[in-house]
């Protein structure tokens, strides 16, 4: 527990010290809000502001948790991860500590957007909805942190990482129904979107924050909150289970990556410093 | 004396390439042990395996009687490591770096402050406690790393080329700290370096080349075994000197007027000096160095 808390605190502190990152974090939500509410007005969805806002919150939680979790790559490249790995710290604690810190930052940013939403007229009927939303942001933050952490441990090199990161996040962000409604996508991409865990995270989160958990399957399908795969209707409840399974899988994978003692690859990354760093 | 590190038939392969080829040695508790050899000899591979961050291919490696593969966490608790490249967190202060280390090694919270001051005092960095690591010089960063590696009071301290890239003055300072540590705290110190002269402080030296240990003994024994003292002499009358050297069967080489003489027998050499005294212009006698030992054994210079 102590190591998890220490790693968590360190990463949050590092984040708070980075001024540029902090300012961007406050500005970005407004940008999204402006951009997306104009796009979705044309998509025949009732209550576009709430619909869009729910999407933005979840995409921001996704991006932030992934970004911060992948900052682990900095620790690997700077050599600091070696200090952690020679210590008798449990490997799963390293993974959890890193995940908790990125989830904290991501959830914090999600709350910021909801506060902005409140001022532009977003209201919930039930007082339990905000609590459920808060819990849901934490879960989705954890899931994608574990995913980001695994990517970081796989790549171990900051140049390759840039490319991999863009290659992974772009399809996930654009094929989940937040930026572009799924119904507007061509058929092939719609099928692809169903393989995207973020699609399910978005659907569940939207249903939750639009307070539509009690709708019938047909109504959900019409609102694009549930999906039909052949004859199976994937309800929001099933969606969140899919997301959770995805998270558990990557938590296991990243713990395994830290447990692998053979970090010879890590040494090699350090050996390839360019001439100015030597 | 108790054995702190025992290595038996240790072998490490990367694919088809054999980095370490079945080496065996042991290190006594409380001694300084130096691992010498050119870059790529397998020193870092051995250190990394002993530090539990690299998997061995075969062999047995024990630290304080515990196996580095099967009792990994116990081994991690008794060792302190300073790696070749920096492993400090640059975006944190010295104190924060040390505190994190304390958490990792489960040092009681009530004792952390006291210990941080204690180890920073050893390396004379107490007044830099609140500074960002990124603002420190290269030598100071190394000292922070040494301090950090001591925080959990390890029984064995691994230093992988702790002085590479530092200026001579800082290098000398760092070795002073290391010797002090060994004397005062009775820590076993395992170091690698490719500055041969720096290994003189150690009790035992292993010279490694191409994944094998090719010599293992104390620096003095190695030097007397593999090197001869040399005299560098210039004379007013080279012809007479040469005749004299031939008379006493001394092997020598010359470069214009400078003679390099290998001293086989000290008594004979004294005779030469005596007979030649009025004509000697300059005379310098040099002891053999560990670098000479390395040259003698491998036929190549360590920096080559």
C-alpha cells in the first residue's frame, strides 16, 4: 500500500509541477465543447448539449488517462524505472500506483468539464447520477490507464512510442462515436467501431449521464446507446462488462511486463542516445 | 572470512552470443572487489544479473547466501546499486528522490528523515537536500546516487563504473567516499571500472575479457606476477650504457637517446647505476600498473 501511495503521490505531484500541461488541461474542454456541439446539431439527436458533453467527458478521461499512464515511458527512458525495479517492490504495486495517478488526473479533468457543463445548463434528474458518473469515470480511467501502461512497457523507447501512440489512439478516438456519430460512419468502419473498447465505454457513460438506463432495447438502439451485432443487442450493462474485462486483461499484461526481469532492451535504449546527450 | 557473494559457473547468452562464459569467483564480506575489463567484456551483464534485473542462462549466483533467481526480493533488500547511467528522478528534489527510495525499501517512516540526513552527510550534500536533481552537476548527481543506494543500509554495494564521465578531481573524491564507506560501515563493495588505476584501492581484482575471468588476485600480487618495474634513463654516453646493460643481461629498448630498461634483478640494476653514475643525465623508475597486467595477459590495451 505504501509503495502504491508513494508512486501515486509522486506522479500527481509531477503533473501539478508541469505548468503548460496544467493550463492546457483547463483550456481543452472548452475547445471540444464548441467544436462538437456544432457538429452534433446536424445528427438528429435529442438534447445535443447533454449528449455531446457526455461524449467529451469520456473522451477526455480516456485521453488523459492514456497520456499520463504512458508517461511511464519517460521513467523507463530516464533510467528511473531501473531504480524502482531493483528495489524489492511488488511489480503489481508499480502498475497499480502508475494507474491510480493517471486515473486521478483524468477524473479530475472530467469533473472540470462537468462543472463547465453545469454552467451551460446541464442538469440531472436524480441526485445519484453525478455519483454514478464519478464512479464510472474512475473505472474507465483505470481501464485505459492499464492499457496505456502496457503500451509504454512494450515500446520502451520514446521515438517509437510517439508513432505507436498516435497509431493506437487515433482509431480509438475517432471510431467510438464521440467525434463522429457512429451512424454517419461508412458501413465497414461501423463494424470496426464495434471492436473498439472505447465505443462501449462511451455508450455506457452516455446512457448513465443521460439517465437512460431504463429505456428499452429498441429505444437504446435508436439513440445509438446500444448496438446490434447480428441478432445480439449489446446493452449498456453488457458494454461496461466488456470494458472491465478489457481493463483486467491489460492490468495483468502490464504487471507481467514489469515482472519480466530481462530488461536488457531497456539498456539498449539508453545506449542509443544521440551525440548531444552523451 | 565469510563469503558475501558467490558466483559459480555463471553463463549468460543473448541468442547465439555468449556475453559471460561460465565464470566463478567469490567476494569476502567487508572487502572491496573490482571487476576490470574493456567495454563489452561482460562486466555489466554480471552486475545486472547479480542485481536481479537480468536473467541468467545457467550457473549459481548467491548474495549473502541467497539465490538471486529464487530469492529475488531478499537479495534486493540487501543490495544497493549505482548503475552506469543515472537512475535519478530529475524532476524531483534530492530529498524526494531519497524519500521514494525509503518507501520502496520499507524504511520506517519515523526513521526516514534521520537516515536521509545521515547518508547525505556521508557524501557532503546535506545543504543540497532541497535542490532539484536537474540543477546538480554530474559529480553531485553521482554522489546523490551513492547516498540513495546506502539509505536502506545494504550489505553489498554495487557500483557499475561510478566515475565514468567525471573530471579527475571528482573521481578522486568519489573513491574517497567509497573507501571511507568500506572502512567505517564494513560494507562489501563490488565495483567495475575501466580506469585501471582506480582499482588499486580494492582488495581483490578480477580481470575479465571476452566473457571470461583471465586473472583473479590482489592488485599487488597481480602486478608482481605479470609486470616488471621499468627504468627510463638518458645517458651522456649511450655506448657505454649499452655495453653495461649487455654485460648485466638487461633487456632494453631505446628511442633516440631514451632507454627503457626492464628491471629483472634489482641488485644488478643497482650495480649498473653505481658504475654509470657520473654519466646519468636523467633516471626515472616506474612500478608496473594494473594496465600493464592487463596488457601482459591479453596483449591489448584496455582502452583499445
